C-alpha cells in the first residue's frame, strides 16, 4: 500500500461495514504490523496474526528469476536494506534486477538510524538478520489458519514501468502463486496501477480486485467508472459525502493507512468496510469497545 482493492460476479468477501449495531469490519495488518516489527517480513505477519487481524495487507515484486517476493518498493529501500557488508544500500536497486538468491543477501530487519522512516516508527523493534520473504513463505506460515485473508498489491508505477515486469506477466506470476496455495477465495488484489487489476479480472475472476487511490485522485465516481467494486482511498481524503457516493455506486470502501486513535474512531463512525493500519490492535481495541 502507498505510504501514507473488485471483481465482476459475486460480491467480494469483505466483512460487512460498521454501523451502530454491528461494528465488525475488515481489520488489515498493513505490511504485517509495521508499527511493531520490520515491514513485510514473516515476523511482522506473525505479529499481525497474534493481534487478531482478519486480513494481512502486503506488497509483492518478482525477482529476475521469477520468484514472487514480499517487498513494498519496486527496489531495495535504502531506509531498511543493508548489504552483506552491513552497510546501508545507497540506491534502490530494482527487485526485478536481482535473483532471489541475490536478494537474500540483504538484511531488512532494522530501520536506518536518522531516517524519516525511523523517526516515524520509533517503536518498531529491530530484528537483525531478517530477510525478504517469498509469497510462498507467507502462505506456508499461515497454512494452519483457515480464515485469514490476504490483500496483495503488485507494486507497479505508471512512471516506472521499466522497473517491474509488464502488467500481464506480473499479474500471472501472482495469480499462479495464489492458485498454487489454493487461496483464491481468501485473496484480493489491490493496486494504484489499475491496468494490472484488469489482467486479474480477466484471468482470475475468482479473486476480487481493489482500486486504490490517494490525494486528488480519490474520487469514488472515477473508481467506479473504471470498474471498481471495492475502493481503497487514503483515509485523509475520505468524507461522509464521498462514502455516501461510493455506497450509491454499490462499492465497498477500505481505507489506508489509519494509525492514530482519533482517526480510527472517525473512520469507524463514518462506517467504512475496512481499515488498514500499522497498529491493527488499535483498531481492534476500538471495535471491542463498541461491542
């Protein structure tokens, strides 16, 4: 999901939206639970499961040798990645330029001291030696959990299409992994780059897609015109009027990334269908208080 989700046919299996009598919504652990542990790593996903999320939100890329891996950025993030020499990487080497074996040489278990990322997540516990996992590793980790859902974003950017596989190949690689694990009925595919969603809708209609937006582009009519059944805007752009417009269009609404208690309360009061948070326990605590 950005710093700061649709399908034709049967309705997407998100949990129903909050109202005064039933506050149950889809609580998504954003990049696992990155408020507490290194983002998009197996320990972060395990923590999110312990906290009780209904969905794990994550991002994926594809290595040069075709392995689907879990990583937010299209390239190695200099704020979280250290090389075999222990030094922080200086440049965002594209994930697609590295083989899986090469990628495993990088440690992503700690935030670079003094970085904006580190300042924003002062309570994230470092786990030195943590590696970028394969999507298959996450599916194996969660194998005994029969209810957990996955909201997966293939990381693409219209302004940097040379840094990833083409949309069709990228989507097919992801679809293949999900089908291999037989998790189609518990997976949604989200993206800001909507062409990749069109591939999923065409080739894997059993998996709902989620149309992500941010800033001035967070317009429910625009998302619905593109085919969205689930709309995922930046929470800061959501208003009661926009939510009502989305409801009129028949869309579900999942907001990202909501961390502060006051903002969580506002989104719950508004009646969104889902909330992605770096601190999902905060969302769950407020929901518990409403029951």
